[in-house]
């Protein structure tokens, strides 16, 4: 508060104080909007990643249900899920235990490089003997 020339107290805020307060509010609201924008972009990717995870698990389930010993090597194949067109990259490698093979499945969208899902499991040579 200031005193005027007549000695009365003036109440209220000066224009400079109001402008500083508005500037601080604008900065904080801008940071909040940027955070919400990032969360929206992440939220848009969740359904695609979930569908990619399902595709990877489906590919491994097909391998288990075939009850065949997978050959060592890698292969790419289409593994669409709903409206998404995915490509599954499957890699089969040896393990220290000769009765098991390690199987990795990575899933990407057609024509895109980032891996949306990556699942690793082991497949037994003879599932009936393992249990």
C-alpha cells in the first residue's frame, strides 16, 4: 500500500504487479498444456501397443500349440490384430539346456521401425515330459 500526497492510504495493486502475476500464470498454464499434450500423444499409442502385445503372445501361442520343435533362426511374418497391420519378427536361439529353445517375438507396424511389443519365452522339446 502506498500513501498519497494527502496522506490517505491507496489500496489495490499496481499495473506492474498485475502484469507480473499474469506472466507467472501464463508460464505455469503453458507448462501444464505442454504436459497434457504429451500425455495425449502417449495415450494415443496405448491401443497400438496393446494390440502389438496381443499379436506377439498369439505368435508364441501358435508355436506352442503346434507342438513342433522350432528351428533355430529368424523369420518375419504378418501378424495383423484388429485394424492394425503388424509385422512380427521371431528369433529362435539355443539355450544352455538342450531341451529348450529361446523364442523372441518383436512387433512393429508395417513400414515403421519402432518396436511396439517384445516378448520372450522358452519352448520345451517335448512338453509332455516337462510337466
